[in-house]
């Protein structure tokens, strides 16, 4: 879709104009916006400036790239935070929709554990969102990405809230700190 390239172009222009650190550029999408965000991040042909994705209330769709064959998120070089309510009837957490290639929890496990070789899952409670369990694959990763599944008990499709924004901010802030620490460590070693 030309919309995907437009989103990338706008982000690139902001980075260039304002001198933004590329390790601190993240993409957030909700529902159909999250579907588009996954399409952007999963693309192997679209070069994106985003280090991470936070997606809420969606599933991951099939895509056709390169030779036109169907694929299910072939790009593994990004961090992902997926947030989904257990009572979402519009885009169910546990029932694969016809256009989707993988359920969110299965994608998080595959992306974190198998694609990026991260340890996990580490299970804990969310800081800002009550009744939310996090299953994270984000330690000792050998690849360029990681993954965390935020499951909101009793959450419905419209899970947008100040608490969600605080949790997303916390996730992105932690990633930015880890990136800066890794950069400092690489500089010290060199």
C-alpha cells in the first residue's frame, strides 16, 4: 500500500529535520492501524526507520513480497509489544481470522524465542495496566529483536486508555535505555 511508504517517509523526514536518534523511533498501531503497522514492520522490501512496534487489538496478516509468495512476517529485526484483551470479540485473541497467518501469542513466542533466540518467557504483571500479564522474550537475545505479549484479562477491543499509553511509553523507554547501554558497551570494547 502507498500508505505504508508514506508513513515511513514522514518518519524519515522528522528524523532528518529534528536530528532524532533512530534507536528511539517507534511505531504504534491500534486495530486496523496495528494491522498496517505489522505490515510495515514485517516487510522485507520496505526499509523502515522504526526500532520497535507496539500493536494493540489485531492479528498478523499474510503478506506477499518478493516473488509474490505468501509469507507470515519474514522480517525479524525489530522489537514488538503486542497488547490484546481476552474478551475482544472484534479481533479475538484466541481464534485465527481468515486473513491472519498466526495468533498474537504464537507470533510473540515465535518472534522472540525462535526468530531472535531470546530467553523466556519471563512472566510478570504490567506496571500501569491492572489485570495484565506480560510474557516477555527479551533477555539474552541473539537476534536484533525481542517480543512481549501483554494479555489484558477481561479486556475488550477498545483497550485504548491512559494506562495503555503509560505502558507503551514504559516499554519504549526501556528499549531506548537498553539500546544506549549496548552502544556504550560496544564503544568501550572498541
